[in-house]
C-alpha cells in the first residue's frame, strides 16, 4: 500500500494496535474501520453466506390468469365463465328454440269447445243485453251532454255572434246614411220606424252609431243601432226642437252593445248628435245608476231626477242594468251647449 499510515508506538503488548491513543480496531481519525479491512479491497472480499443462497428453492406456481369482470379462468365464483353459463342454461332449458311445455290451463283454453245448445246460447245473449237501468242511465247522460252543448252554443251566439252581426249591420246603415247626405238626398220631416236619420258620437267611449226611429228590438236595437223614443206615450223631442228632451235607447250587452260603458261618463263629457245639416253638442250632466223599467218620468221634457230646473234642450240615454240582465234601467242625462251647422265643420269635441 502506498497510503501513509501512522507509526506504531513501541509500547506494551496491550497497547499494540493503537494509534495516538486509539486502538486500530475502533473508529479513528482516518474515518474508522479495521486496518485489515481497509487494506483488502471490496472485490476480494468473499461473499456472505445465508440460508437462501445455500439451498436451492422451488419456484412458486404462477398466479392464475383473470379476465376483466369474470374472475379466474376455469374456476372461481363465476363457475367457468360465459361458455359454462351458456352450457348450463342449455341443460336447464333444453335445446335452443325448442318450445317450452305449455301449462295445463293454456292447453285447456286452446282445446276446441263444444258447441252451445240453443237454450244456452239464448241465455248468454240475454246476459249480454244491457238492463233497463243501464239503458236509462245512458239516455240521461246523452240528454245532459246534448243540453250542455246547446247551452254553450246559445251563449256563444248571444255574446259573440250577435255583436258581430249587429256591428256589420250598424256600420252598413251608417255608411248608407252618410252616402245619402253626400249625394244631397233630403230626409223628410218624419221618419219611418227603423229608418236612420242621425249619428250618435260619444268620443270618450269611441262610439259612433246610427240613430233610427223607434225602439223596436227587431228593426232597430238588435241591429246594433240606437233607437229614438217616438212612439205614442213615450214620444220625445227631436234635437232641432227649441225645447224638449231627446230620448234614446240602446243595448248594454249583446247586439252591438253601444251603451255598454255609459256608466263611465262623467259630467262635462261631450255627447254629439250629427244630422244632415247640423251638429248638436251636449255635455253630460248627471246619471241615475238604477231605476225601474216603468219609470218613464226620466223622459219628461224636464226630468225630475236629472237636476235640471227648467225647460231646455236635453238628451237622455237609457239602457239595461246590471250587465247581462234587463231587471233595471240606467239613465244618463246631458244638456245641449252648442248647435253647429255642418258648413262650419266639425265641433271641437270631434276634432280633438
């Protein structure tokens, strides 16, 4: 070895093997370890012996192969895999495609039945025939259904179709009246029942409807027009009269319902009557929400419940109340504030 080694002291035999007071066999200043071990290389050191390296060992058997989700091949809880299950199923159910044994009840049902005798056939026919109670209940049910359908059709006719038809008739009457005025046809001093002679404007309610002579339901009111009280006992003045009460009647519901919302009129709202020569402008004055149908005093020249104190030029609108009934009457009164010739154009109430 070429490495430097510390010199040995010539001490006693018990002190041999020590360097600078430390034995050679112990850890020293040069990293420890025995001198002999440091002198001999690691590659020349004989291998360590243990039990495993001395005796031969029998290799362990390899672990059985498995498939995903099926367990060990050829054994395990799955019982031999998919092929084994198919074979077991074939053994249980026989050959594939072979029909299963039919139950005794099914065989009995499929067996041909013996023909019935005449008595038995008649008995079964009578049993299948519905009884009197069943027939009566069916008839009553059909009557109720038919009645309900008819009532629905009637309501549809009253609330929808009568308005459609009345609006068409009233619009046609107004158009014919305006055409006659434009063509210069003079209206006579008196009018036939059902004949239109003026137009009623209620700007707040967006109402423009013809005024016809009389209050006949068939000839006037049901055709969507407003009727003038001109019959004996209920005859009222015309708009061009120097004094009097111009009375009008109209439907509140169905048949065009021109007076449906007159309850929304307020004092001062304009009501305009347009004739061939003039515009007559009224201002709403008062309302009587409910009164008896026999209270004809509302058509007097000076109605007592209107609030008017003396003769004048008034207008009265009458209709049914409450809605969809004819039990009572609603009354609206107005007072004339302007008479304007057509040659001067429309009044402010129809322009604004």
